[in-house]
C-alpha cells in the first residue's frame, strides 16, 4: 500500500481554476475524478471538513452506518471496485472512511482538495464569464464552472427549546459528534429524535450507557437490517458480475439492486406479504395499511413492555408506511424494551425546557441526564445551498429566490446562476435514490454537458425561468400521485418550522429522470439559454 496523499492546506490566493467543486463526499470526488482525469479540466474541491467522505466524515455517532447494502452503495468505477472488499454488508462509518482512503489512493483525490475551507459567498461575473467564490478565511477563487456537491444534510437542525444552551452535561448533534468519541459508560443518555439517526444512536448507546431515554415525536417504522459479515473471497469471486450489477442499478426506480414488484399488494394472500416491494404501496392507502398491519404485528411481538409497545408501534398508523424513511435496525426494539431504558412520547408530552442537568416535559416530569444526543435532523435538501451566499446575476441571494419555494431546472441548475450545477440536492432523485447511483446519473450528465460546452465553444448556459416552472410542476405532479405529500417529512420540507411545504425530491425514479435530463442535453441544451 502506498500512503495516501496529505491534504493540501495551501493553494494560490486568488485561485484560478476551470472548475471549483464544493464538497468532498461521493458527489464531489466523482466529479473531480471524471473532470480532471478524463477531460483534463483544472479542478479544485473546497471542503469544510477535514477529510474526504462527506456525510461519513461528519457522522461518527455510535452506530452510524449506511442502510444500503454493498456493492450497491459504492462507485461503479472499475478501478475503484476491482480490488476493494468490505467487511460488512451494511458498512459502518469507520469502514466507509477506509473506503474513501482507498478511493484516494486509487484516484489521487486529496492533492486537489482544500480542506477546512468553507464557501461563504459566490457570484457569477458576466463580463469574464467566471464565478467569483469567497471562503470564510478570506480567500478568493475564480472558476468557469461552479459545482455544488454539498449533499442534502449540510445544515443541522437545532429545535429552539428554551434553555438548550444552559445544559451543563455533554450535548452533541449527531452530525457533529466528537471525533474522539464520547464515553457513554455509566451515563444517563437522552436521544432526541427517531429518524434513521436516532434509531441507530439509541440502539448502540443502549449497549454502553447506564440508561437511554428516547424522545420520540413520530415512531420510526423501522425494518430489520439483516446485517452480516462479508467474506473477502466471496466478494472477489463475484467481481465478474459487478459491471452488470452497476448497469442494472441504473434501471431501477431508486438505483438499487431491486425494483418494485410487478404485483399489487392484494394480488398476494396476507400470509405471503413482504414489505416495501408492492408497486401500489406508495400510491394506495388500503395497500399501504396492509403493509402497516404486517409491520405492526411483527414489531409489537418484539416489545414486552405494553407502554413502550404502544409508543414505538402504535395501533393507529402514524403516517403512511414508507413515506418517511424506515430505518434499518438490528436490535432497536429489544434495546428499548430493556427496563433501564425509556421511550417518551413527545407528541403527548412535548419538551418544555432544557435545564442545566436534564429535560423538563410539559407534563411537569423532569428527567436528569449526563449526555444529550440531538438526532433532530437537518434543514434538509435546500438548507445547505441556501446558506452559502450564492448570488444570481442580479445579486439576489439563493435564500431569497427559494424563500417561498424551490425552483431549479432538472434538479441540477438554477436560472440566473450560469454554469453552476449541483447534484444530490433539490428536485433531483436525492431522497428517493441510492446516493452513489444518484451522484453517478447526475454527475455523468454534468460531465457530458461540460464536455459539450467546451467542444462547442459555448461560454455558459443558464436555464430559462420557464424551464424552472416546468420542472417544479413536474416534480410536484409526480409527487402528488404518491402518498408522500400525506406526511410531515423532511422530503416535504415539513420538518423545519416555517419552511415552505413542497416536494423537494424528484419521485419519478432514476430511469425517467435520466431520460428527461438527456433530452435537454441531446437537443442543444433545451430549456437553457446559451452564450
Ligand atoms: O433526521 P430526520 P436523521 N421535537 O429528519 C425529530 C439519512 N440517514 O438525521 O419525525 C421533537 O429523519 C423528528 O421528529 P418527526 C436518511 O436519509 C441515513 O435521522 O419530525 N422531535 C425525527 O424523529 C435520513 O432520512 C442513515 O416528528 C423532533 C428526528 O428528530 C436522513 O439522513 C443514517 C423535533 C429527525 O429525523 C436524515 O436522518 C442516518 C422537535 N422539535 C441518516 N425536531 C443511514 O444510512 C425534530 N425532531 C442508516
């Protein structure tokens, strides 16, 4: 093994480059490699964190692991997969970080990454047709193309409970967990939030802490992960199938290894049901209720405490099954069922105040804690981009443009932001897709678009306002045919007080999405103005 490159902590100021990418997770690393190594563009990544990996760099809370199995959750690039094997079917954050080290050794990424570098402002200068990008530490970069690969979880959400700052114990947001870890042994731990993060955090903390108290507003309709160890030889023997696996993944709705079954729910007898594959489940409330009933029966059987059983798996369906992300758990219900742990229903008894040594709920009950883990999620999908000082050609900030709703074209570009492209963000397949699949389908389009621009001597492209109207309508209409709008989820922007309620993700599936995007590219950038 050759050691990986040290990060570049210095670069010219001002920096002149062809392509400035923000974010060094799956998206940014993919774009850097394709644009630099295949097309010969000069590229630089600005990354706010200290390492590659994006979400796997930031998320190091106990239990952080991906809930998509490998090799579906990895790059399809042969030079990366050919001699890499995993230890677990659903790898944890440590193994995913090792994967990024491997990617770096294979593709030599870090030499073009400026770490600890946060973008705070950017605008397009029309006369020079260049983006002018400013960083928090006062440096400037000029780039012909500005690519945002900041992911959907770049802005943390902290609810505004009174007294939050007064807590004297340790308090951490899940995505800002201390790198060196937190010693939970013998501690009374509060976990607030039961999204994918809260479930993982509670499940693993319960193995170390004295007690874990979960504050749940909405039950997570979590499914068994069926984790298993993977064997090196078994994986090496299967490498011959990888090209087909990666080809097939792009043909499925969510960029996975499987798709919806051709059947509807009631085509099968209740005894042979199995969840999440019936094609009507996300469209038909009766079919969806069947899925819930099935889940309920299996889950309630795992919880012996009747109070916890009714909170964790209530008889009344909290929302349609699958319209909020079901976490994949390993022994979450068994851990919560243990007598030392508690589940508080904060819909019935909301949090009233955080005090210096614990949490007071509205029923007057005070619980003492040593550690509070905030698994309260993110201003997802749009929050990160709205927070970067992105100005359009008239100087209007993106946060203003998106104040009352989100507008983009193809979920990759915005009118008034020439030559700026983003991926794994607003109005793309993002939340409804496997991350690496989404990154590759959008990344490939961006790469091809930039090649075409260069080949045809086009200085820049900028989507028309009408194109954005069309895309927003498209995103909304597709979503309105599903059950997604029926729940208050981050998919719908409904997890953040005051945020516009709208579908933030493209729910038409990867193949249809790709077709739409290609249609523009193959028809002289239909929907864009070119200059
Ligand atoms: O965030 P979330 P997350 N009072 O927004 C609760 C991916 N991910 O970090 O549901 C009380 O889903 C909120 O309650 P409610 C994955 O795509 C993947 O868990 O809004 N509670 C909810 O329970 C995931 O979907 C993996 O009623 C409050 C929780 O906090 C996405 O990231 C692992 C509250 C937030 O859940 C985000 O997941 C982790 C308040 N004021 C994450 N405010 C894997 O691959 C919020 N909540 C496994």
